C-alpha cells in the first residue's frame, strides 16, 4: 500500500465506499484471529517461594513506591519487599509452619471476553497438605497479585474500589498513570495490586489442592497509529504472586511468600488501531460533510419564508 | 398521566437496583457512579474533583450527598423528579401560549412516555435538571420575570455550560418591541394569525440585525446580561475559591477545549484520533468551528422571535456539529421538542414517522459498528466514521424537515401590534353596541 503512486492514492479514495461494504466480509475473517484467547499455563516445578519472610502490617506492598513507580516497574519481588523485610526467629518458625501449605505449582492466566473491556483471570494452584484446614482456621490469609500493566492497558481504580465494596477483593489499588481517558501515546504505565481472601472454601474437593482465582477488569486505551492499521498486539506483563498470612492469635505481622512468575508463553491482547494513511481523506471528507450539512441548514433557514409563508398567503 | 409516569419511573429505579445487583450489565449509568463517588468525597469534606472524570459543577455533588447517607438511589429520585417537572413545565408553556388541551396532552405525553427520556433520569443522568431549568427560564421570560430568568440562566450556564448558546436569542427577544418597562409582555396565542409584517422573512432578519446593532442597549437586555453574568461568576468564583484551578480546569475549561479521540457519534472522532499524536493547528480548529458558528448564527437571526423553536433548532445543530457527541446530549433537545410540536404541520403518518425512523436508523447503524469496535475488538474505524457522517446527514435532514413544516409563531406580540389588535377589538365591540 505504501508503494502506491499519488494516482494510486486517489484511486484508494474512490474505493473507500467499496471497502466499507467489504469490511463486513472482513469482520468474518478477522473475528477468528482477534477473538482467540489462549490460556497461559505455567508449571513452577517444586513451587517453593522465591522469598519468604515477615512484614510489618501495611495495606499495600507497593505503597512505598507510590509516585515513583517508573523506576520500580521491573523490580523483582525481593527488591519490592526491600528493607521492610524481617526474618526473626519467631518469623522463621511461622514461615516453616506455613511453607508446606503454599507450594505454588501452577499459574494459569486467561484474558476473558472480547473488545476493549476484558478481564485478566489469574488462577494460582497450590499443593495442599492434610493439615491445611487447621492452618487456614488459625490464620487469616490472602493472595496478592501484582500486575504490571503494559502501555495501552489500564485498570479503573474506581471500578476496583466498587469491587472491594462488593467483597470481590479484600483490597485493590492502581499505582502510576490512573488517567482513564488519554490514548496510549499520551499516557504511562500502571501497576495493579489486588488482594483476595484465602479460606477453606478454596480447597478443592477432588485433588485436595488449593486454588485461588483473581479476575481483574482491564480496559484498553486507543493505541498509537500503525502503518496499514490492523491490530496492535499488546503483551501482558509479568505477574508477581504473593501469599500473606497473619496468625489470628498474633496479627501484628504478616508471614509472606512470594513468587516471580516468568511466563513461558505470552498473553497477547489484539487491539485495533488507526491507519495513518487514512488521515488525509478522513480529514477532507469530514470537513466537506460538515460544510455541506451547514450549507443545507443555512439555505433551509434562509429560504424558510418562501416555503411556508407563501403557502399560508394563498 | 403524571401519576402514571411517576410510578413508571419509580418502578424503573427499583428495577435498576435489582439489575445492578444480579446482572453483569448494569442498569445504572457509569456517570452516576462518578457523581456518587464525588458526592461521597464531598461528604468527607474533600474536593469532588478527587474523583477523576468528575467534570461537573460541585453543586451536583452537593445535591447527591444523601447518596452515601440516605440511599444510593437518592440522586435517581432527584433526576426523575426533575424529569417529571419538565412535563409540568411543558404543559405550563403550552398553556401560556394558548395551545388547546388535546394538543397539550399529546405534547406532554411525548416527553413523559418517551422511552429515551424516562430511562435517562432513572439510570442516573443529571440532564433532566438542566432541561427543567431551561424550560423554567422560558416560562419566566413569557411572564416578564426578567430578573428571575437571568438568575436561573446564570445558574444553568454555570451548571452545564452548553445553554450559553441560548444567550443570543434570549437577548434578541428582550427587545423594547416585546418588553416595556412595568408592563407584562403580551403573548401571541397559538391560533392567532400574525400580522403580515411580523412574519419571518429575509428583509425582517436584516431589519432585526440592524435594530439589534442600533438599539442593543435596552434596559431589559442590560438587566438580563448583567444579572445572569453576575450569578454565573458568583457560583464560579465561589467554587474557584473552594477548589481552585482543579475546578476551573475540570468543570469549565475541559468542556470548552474537549476533543475526544475515542469513538463517539461525532464526525470528528476519527479525524481527532488520526491527528492526536501531532496536535491540531489553529487553522484546523477554526475550520471545524466554522460550520457550527455559521449554523448557530443563521438559526438565531432567522428564528429568535419564535424562541422555543429557535432553542430547539440551535440545540439539535449544536449537538450535530459538536466535536464530541454522546447519547445523553439528545435529551437537551428532546425536552424542547414537545413545546414546538403544536406548531408543526408535519403529519405523524408518514412524514413524522419517516423522520423518526431515519434518525433512529442512523443511530442504530452507528451503534452496530460501535459495538463491533468496542465489544468485539474489530478494526472498523472506517465504517464507524462513515456511520457518523450518515448520522450527521440524518440530523440535517430531520432538522430541515422540521424547519419546513414549522408554522413560525413569535412568542411575544410587538407592542405596536398588540395596541393595533386592542384598538381593533375596541372598535369591533363599539360596532356591536
């Protein structure tokens, strides 16, 4: 298309109308490509956490980096917890007790739905020993996912807060660029941290595994233009998963297990984008249409007298 | 009729609560959640602009504070009450203009039972408040209460800005010919035949223009302009004092400079998206503003004397040529439609029906492409933009049809004409005796 002569470009303007009719046909062809949604499944070997330890109580793990998230967007989980991290004797004991419960063996991620508003489902599966029920009864536990959203994808902090109110999440927050309206070219990345409760209900009956699912509603910004239009594949960022528990008897510190998940296959969101080659003819036709409409109304207002009043005179 | 529409709205609010709790697709408008969040912030003595995308006057957030104290549906009740009030005001305006009862009932019903309008209020959209205030301003003007009209006009422009387009026609009707000091204006009755000289014509338009330029500074105009301006600046100044530049940027300046690259009914959306990375030149901004300005001016100078009709045409044109169009904007002219219907010669079968179907068809056609882009993620920018152009042409067609079928009827009788009619009546009476 780029190699077309100016004559060819003019010819393209003429076939726009044909394209519009053809676009219906195009949709049928494209829908298979765009609508596909392959789950991304990662097996994590032994499932031992990459970090264990204890933290003083804080609402969000990402809090310390608020306002400076750009420097920390690639932080590993150990760096994320940073100086707050404690490993005292009592902590080691608590970690040891819970370690067998939280062996993260599988992470599955899906993009659910189609179009500009989808849900990112992350399922965490843990091995589940026989004493799981008693441990969960003694502790208050929650799974935490930290999603580094790629440029062009955002989460609505107010939508998340409504989900918190409805009890879907224990807590959720967005850090970074929370502007909901700007297109990709004028916005920055953001990070979502969501917490869900882990309870006895999460133990599955069949294989005695423990499964936690977190479904984040995500939205797309208008992507930058791309030659030829088509679709821009936005690859979802890496996930950091954590589990934190605190003893119901001694709730002053969180016992924490964290995993850095490097997905073996990518999860891609196909987003339609505008074609810069359309710019010229779209502008011309837009302004001509506005002018024609304005002139028609102008003429109609000016000639109003002859259309109505004369008929009344007669 | 009012009772039935009240029950209908109440039932829809209750149904909305149920749908929100049980279904994935919410009944409640997303904007209502924004208003409610802003109101919750106000209740906590914080700025309503802490809620991103809250781009309204803080008055709205104050009005909805009971949402977080009494019940989340409080705002919907307020908006639906305003929606019913619009029905009452439509009836009042038509009664003042001497419209027969059967036509009045038909016109009021066209608002109260319009599925588009009764869902707007019950879903939590604040536009019925604006509609009610605009109609109340018309009533005040018809009753000669200029100060009260100015008060509400200053308020509504602060509240929603777009009624600023009504300033010129309002100032035009406030002429010395229509309003005399210490005298109520004389209204033209629905069935009353006009003096030939008062009919709309190009000569008359030019005469109005010349008269406006030469005699603009009448007492009524100065009073209206200064008082409404003072009220506007009072509210704006108060909230600027309370919330600073955040208020000014979000609630006022944003609306004046808004260009949205995301898809909406406006013909400009794809053009804006295709150029958003580079920005827009002054020339481009002027070129896109010119059709809007030209159409507004011609409609005002041609039809200002028939004030409700002029406001209706202006609003339809303003929405059609706007850089951003969302479905809620249609309410702005839906509330003015019932007060022009009795003067229309358009027959419901088939002219009216065809106009309605054409307008709705163009909208549904656009919505189909919009759905494919937004909810199916398909690259349909070109067909969607083409659908926007079709929608503009359907708006234009309907607007022209409405103009052609309208019986021009100035709201006010010229003082000289009313004296002439009075003297004729006296002569006739004397003749009878």
